[in-house]
């Protein structure tokens, strides 16, 4: 026998999944109900029959005992007269006295209204009762009374038939209502399927009519709300894509319009985009193009160091440096690198000039006869040359001391400190008179007067903000 696949049953439609269990429940409830009904009605009918048999036996037994002496003929007549008044319930009357032949009366079996199969199913047996009767001479006789099966089975059958009609009507009403509900549900599912198919095909304005039962109206409203939100999201997505396309186009136009050569690399190091200035640079670079490509491919290079020298035809040498800027996605993950090639020729030339000046200053610092004091932005001496160290012999060395402790008086020194602060912010060189040396730091000044020349440092990013040159006053 082939088994039932539960998974296959779950994948069926609403009708086979709902009607089957409902019919099974109805059958089970009906069987239980009618089994209880038949059992109860049969017990009540048997009890009524037993009472009836007992009443007949108690009324007929004493009468037969009083006329026992008159013989069997009289007793047979009494049984026949009694059966006439008890028709059609009585089937058999039997009187058995000691020393006498049994006297019996039996009626023709009556066909009951209930069918035989019902009588067999209900287990209805014709009631029969034996009653012992005391005779006047002291002996004991026995009276047997048996009833027809129809009076017992027919009331039960009529009750079952009446209840069966009501049950059939109830089942039909339930099935009709269930079918109507399922048909309404099927129509709702059909409308929902059609609306979903149209929505899937691109008709975002499709909506379901809000009609039918409360559940159908709720489903229609839910679908319409969902469709409206999806339509809004799709329209917003299209608008966002259009804006992104326009923004991408403008970004590309902006990159091409930039005068600086620019290269964008992805997270894997591959070149994703370049601008027109980059292509013009590559065309003009000639043999130095490979060096520029190698320079901008080093993504860890964040400072414009190691510039590349370009010798363009008919032009002075130029120096190019690459500035790298990391690119990140919206979620913060690395997305690549943006490299901009800039002309650092002025910076390189300035650095060369600074190096030359520093070299000359070092020569002057070591071999010059004029005292030199290297000051920081706060007017503190960082270092001195040999000529300046001779003004403050050990142990009163000037290194690390404030300028106020080494020179005086206070007003000229204050003017020097103001010049030092201005030089730190970009002021030019200046000359100040009226200074004098304090042989002991913090002590009185000596009579000799000096002229101070403030020389600001070329490189502003060093601790030394400049040098103070001291010379005798004229």
C-alpha cells in the first residue's frame, strides 16, 4: 500500500488541505455521537422492556397459581386471554408447574421497523424473564414471559433516523458555508496572484480593489501599501541613479579640467582613471615618463619627497613630486589612492638656496670673529659660536639661558625679543643699538655698547628661529 507523503500534502492547495481534515473531523464526531446515542437509547429501551416484562409476570403469575387446580386447559385459556390484552408486545408466555405438562402460548413474530443490521449492530435482544410463583399446595411453578424485538428496537431506530436527518442537514450547511468561505479565499488569492504578476512585470501602479470580507480588505490594503512603498523606492532609486550618473559625469569633467596631472588607483593598485593634464605631462616628459609613473605608483608615499627632474625641450630643468591621498568607501574601507603630480621647482630651488646659505653660515659660525647667538622663538639661547662663548667664560656659559640674563639693559633687550617674535612669524632682518653684555648672567651690564643684527632663519620649521650678531657700537 502506498503511503501518504506529508510534505506533498502540505504543498497542495487550500481545498485538499482543508476539506480533508474537516470531513475527517465531521466523520469522527458523527461516529462518536451516534455510537453514544445508540448505546444510550438501547439501554433505555432495554430497561423499559424489562419493566414491562416484570409487570406482566407479576400480574399473570398469581392468577395462574390460583387456578392451578382447574387444569391445563383453563391455564391455556388464561394465557390466551392475557395475550390479547398485551398484543403486540408479547411474543411468548410459558407456564411450567410441577407434575404437569407446560402450557405455552406464542404469537406470530412481527417484523420490526428497524432493519436487521441495525438490531445486530445495536445488540438488541428480545427481553425474556423467568418468574418463580408459589402454588397453593406449597410447590413452586415458573412463568416465562418474552416480548417481541420490535417494541425495543423501533424507538431506538426512530430516534437514530430523526437525529440522522438533523445531522445530515447540519453537515450540508457546514460544507456549504465552508465552500463559500474557501471560494472567497480562492478569489482573493486569484486577485492577489494577478496583481503580483502585473507588479513583477513592471506595472508599479497596479493596486488591488479593497472589497470583500474584512480579511480580504486587510490583505488588499497591505498589498497596496507595500506596492506604494516599493514604487516610491524604485522611483527614488531611479532618481538616485540619475543623480549619481550626473555627479559622475561632473566629477569626470572636473578631473579633466584640473590643471594638475592626476591618477586614481583602485584598492588593488590598478589605474582606474587619469585626466587630460596627466596625458599631456606624459607626452611632454619624454624619457622621464617612466620615472614619473614609478613615482606615483608608490602608494605609501604621502610626502612630496624624491622629486623627479624633468628636462623639457627648450626649458630649464623642472622638478615634479607626487602627493598621495587615500580614498575610502562609504563604509570606511580602503578604496584606492589619488595621486596628484605637482611642480615643486620653486621649493627645490629654495631648498638649494637654503643649503648654500646654511653652508656659508656654518663657515661664518665656525671661523667668524663676531659673536653669534642662535635663539629660539622665546628668546632663549640654543647655541653660540666660539667668539660669543668668549664673552661669557665658564662656568657662566650662555647656552640654554634667556637673552635677558646675558644682555642689558632691559628696554633694548625687549626690542630684540620683539624682533625675534616677529621673525618667527616671518619678519625680515633688523638692526638694534644700545645693548651691553652682562659678564655674569643676571648681573650688571658692562660699559661697552654693542649693536645687534637679527638674522632670521631661512627654514622656519627648525627650532632655531634666527641668529643674533653682536658687534661693537660705532
